């Protein structure tokens, strides 16, 4: 009988454990699916700051995302540093950057211009002068170098593959080639009447671009990998179409040496929607919208307001071939049934943001979601990517369920960004004279991978450098639940028109089966790859000219939000399971004693 009761106890404990596990799984799943948008501006210290966010970067090298703000009334820039200990933004004394008298801000860019491991700020004013404000190790900034003929549409890029940032001014069709510290050479790139022109360089070379293709002040200039070789290419919009100039640095030709007479060096994508976007001053956004490992483009039609996608169609790559270029790439334009009537916004009368689509991965499924400032409501609308891109003629985006709450909190927003500041998914709103941070509570899937490729300083340099380089391109591949998955990201793809993006690559891995099979990084003229990396990590790569001396460090950041909730749920259920087991054991012992007394009584020994 005792053996039978023991089996009953085991069965009961097993049944109870199964119920608890199933309940925990359902509860954890509900935590992951539950969404609650909360305004965290007051708790994070942003509500008391009079300034509009104009850039996102790590200004003090603590691997925390800080915010550069602009006070249009004072014509001054200042930095709000994120304090991980206090979980809020802090403005230190004497960190403001005052613009010269009678000069107003039209654009701002962040990079390590003098290659000392500290981020600097390029301030572009209404006088078309770019002023470089160099960062110091004590969080101080000094305005030094002035560059003439720098307009608001300037693009930060690495034009010659030396792992330091340069400048491209589309309207001038010219480059500022940077030779740190602080030496910039004005380099013109054009041809007269469609013929080759000897560029004005120290060493004359045959190069040029057809000057019959005119560029406007909203050129949509981008520095992204277009042909799949992991090296960023130069893209911008002209009245001829979307011009794509391929990276030929490994072949010994810099961007300002490329020629329109060489078809293998550039191509032009043409259609009527691109022409309308050029004429009416909208901006193209570059992203991997369908998660196929190639860079695509999104913009809304200025007339119909429907979203248009230019899908980059390339061959399917195999393991180890992530960075093999596809010379036969094609572009397929697709007009969706989703309306996105974006509007032109402005911080003041001169700092304007043309119509554009912002993006970020809200649910970290690897498919970028879209955000735009709606022209009818003057507030932010969030469109979630369904991920059903295997069927082209389908509805690919839905409005987020809590979109009405976002709209209520985002009136008069100028630009918007999806960021990871507090260890979760946050939405940063740059508004006129203020900045707001919204968090999507309890909505952070476990799987992610963050990668950052730094500029050309050694890991062993002192002080320790932490300055991302524009154009560094990461490609990853892994096994998903439905087969092999490919993703791509180029750091800081655009710098003009207030893109408001952090200079890193954040990959959502929600449907990953096991681990990241392959990671490739292309920068300058070099490519490096790694295998079998773990998810839920941050990979930081220090790149130098000799790729054998590259250094990667893997970090496992602490995460709040969902993971904390999961731990609390599992611990609570474990305690409950333990209490349940103790109660069952106590009841089983009582039953065993009753059974023993019953046997004694039936044997006639109960009288003793």
C-alpha cells in the first residue's frame, strides 16, 4: 500500500509541475505580447530640458546612448548624458555650444573628425559654413575648424577607405577629404558637358560625373551597401534618378575618382515616383524592409500618399558568401496599399525636416517598422511590419494597437527615433523646444544582437576609443523557424535632414532557432567574418588598416523590462510549486499513518 501511495504522490507532483510549467509559459508569453506605452520623460529628466533632439551618440564613451539637443531660442547646442546608475539624463555644466552671432543651425552631424577616439560635432549654419567642435576628455568641446561651402544636405562618409570620416556635399558635387588631425582638402568631382574632367586634386586624375544631372537641396544622400559586397556605396537623388556609385576602393579608386563613363562604377535607377520625390522635396529612407539581407528604399508618393518600396533583388547567398557582390542586382518598385501622408516639419524657421519615413524594429522580429509624422494629425503614426514579404501584393503594414496613445503624446513632433536607452524599446520624440521619451513596457523579446564597428583606432590606443564609423556594414545569417535568414545594416546610413538614428546596428532575432551562424563586417576596403556568435549580446569591433589586428569584444548587457518580469514570474511559480509539493507530502504522510492504524486495528492489536 505504501508503494502505491508513493506512486500516487509522484503522479500528483508531476501533474502539478506540468500545470505550473504550462501556466508559466502562457504567462511569460502574455508578458511578451503585452504592450503599454508610458511617457518616461519626467522620470528620465527630459521634461525639464528646453531643447529638441538633433543627434544620438555616445559622447563620453561609457557605451550609453546620449542625446544632443538644440535650443533654438538661445541658438545653442547642449548634451544630455545618460546615467545608467540614476536611469536618467544629466546635463553637466559648461557643455553648451553657442553658435556665432546671426548664425542659425540648419544641420548637425557627429563623428570623430580628428581620430582621437572622442566624438566631435559638425555644426552647419545658415552661412553655409561647417564648424567642427572637437570633443575633449573632460566632456568639454572646443570650436575650431571652419569649412566653407558646406550645405545642409551634407553626407558623412569614408570616401577613400582610410577608416576616418570625410564629407560629401551633393549640391556642390565635391568632397572634403579628411586627413586627421584637422586637415580637410576640398576635392571637386564633376565633368563638363558629359565629358571627363581632370579633378582639381594634388595629383590630377581622370574622373568625373555628368553635370547634366542636377541635385537639389534634398538629395536623400546615403552611404550604404547596395550591391552586397559589405562595403558602403554612395547613393543620392538627382533629376536623372537615383544615382548609385559603387565602392571601388579595393580596386584602388576612391569615390571622387569614379567616372560616369564607366558603367561598372555607377548605375541610375529611374521611374516616375522618384522624379516626383525629387521635384517635391521628399526624402528617401534606406533600410532592409523585407529582411532578405539587401538594402531597400522606402518613401511615400507625394501625390497619392501611398507607401512605395524599391526592393533590392539579388541572388541568394550561401554560408561563407555573405559579402560576395552581385553584379546583376536589380531594383523592383512596389506600391503598397498603405497610406503614409508624411509632412515637412521644422524646429524653427530654418532647421527643416523634409517629408520622410523614420524606422526601427519595435518588436525585434527583424522586420523594420515605420514611423512618420502625419500631415493631417500633426502627430506620429506607427506602422508595424507584418513580415509577409513572400507575397508581394499583400498588406504588409498595420497601425499599432496603441497608435492613438502615441498620437496624443506626439503632437508637434519634428523627428522620431526607435532607440535602446533603458534596456528596452523606447521611442524618442524630437519636438519643437522639447524632447520626449516613450517606452513600450514589457515588450522586449529575448533574442537580439547589437553590433558596432568603430573607426580606425587600435583597441590598445589610449584613451580607449569608442567612436563608430559611418558606413560600417554588418551582415548576419542564422537559422530561423522557416529556414535561413539574412539581415544587413549600414551604420549611420544618412546624415542630412535629421534622420535621428544611433550609429550602430541592432538586429531583432525573435524567430531565431539557435545561434548566429555568421557575422560579416565590411569597412574601408577590408572585410572580416566570425562564426557561431551568441544572441543577446553586443559585439564591438575595433578596426584598423591591418585587418589581422582587428579586435572584437562581446558584452552581455543587463536588460530590464520583460526579462525581469520573467524572472519574477518563474521564481514566484517555483516557490508556489515547492509549497504545493510540501502540502502533498504532508497529506500523503497523514494518509500513510491512517492506513497503518487501520492495519493494526484489523489484526487485533488495537486493544494494547
